[in-house]
């Protein structure tokens, strides 16, 4: 007789129930690429210009009103030797040329007096007439005007003059006085239309060498 045992079905391998692996997208935001052109320079808002004319004040009254001062050193006061290049002289000690932007920032910071140390001898004639190079006078005036548009005091001087700081400072005062007078006569005439906001400092720390 035929077997009565039931037939056993063939075994089959079920398909995997594990989900297919996938790489999830990163949750960190991408940082956009930037270039030097995308980074804006911080802007300094220039303070308001304008000033009232200042005349008839005594030196004591002016000093009492001068407030905090800013000194633009190592620029026009550099000692670069004899040169015909005005801007090269101004940069001889490593500073950039003085700009309107610099003065805007100084005034915006609250300074009310700006001193402009200035060395002149590199641009003074050696023929005994002590004539100041017009190009240098024009550059000094340009820097003064950066300040003069504001209600601030400006101090202009003779700074590191080789003919003042010599071994003959005491014994050669008559000769020194000739050049000192000649320079200040030209400077005073050049700035004759400026009011008492512009102050002249006759010389800086004269000392014999």
C-alpha cells in the first residue's frame, strides 16, 4: 500500500526583513563659501562738520577749552633726510599717509584737539632764504584741513629740526633765530585766513647734541 504520511513541503528561505541601509543626510548646516570680497570693511561714520569762528580768545581760555588731545606722531615729523618726495617723507617711519578717514575716526572718538608734529628742514632751501617747498606746505595744509572742518583745535609745530637740535643751540641762537623767524613768517602767512582753532607751537623740545 502507498504511504499515508503527508508530504513535507520544501523549505524556503524567507526574504530578509532588515531595511536596506542608507546614509542619512547630515543635520549640520553647510557653511557657505566666502571670499575676501564678501567681507565688508567696518565703516566709521564721520561726525558732523561745522564750527563757529573762534577769535579774540586768550591763550588761557583756549587751553581751558582744548579737552582731550590726539597726537599724529611718526608721520609728518619724520626725519627722512633731504628728499623731494613729500609722501615718501611722511611714510619714512612706517606709518601710512595721514587720511581724512583717520581724522574722522579721531573726532568720532571724542578728541577735541589734534596735534600735527611737523619736521620741515627736508623741504627748506639751503640758500640762506629758508624758503619752504610749496608742495610740502600744500601737503601740511591738506592735513590741517582734514581737521579744520571740525570744531577741534589743531596744533602745528616745528618738530625735529636739525638746525635747532645741534651743539650750537646755546651759542648759535642768533643764527637759529633767523631760520626760526623765516619759517614761521611763511607758515603764518600761508595760514593767515584760519582762526584760533589753529595753534602754532614754536618748536618741540629744543636740545643740544
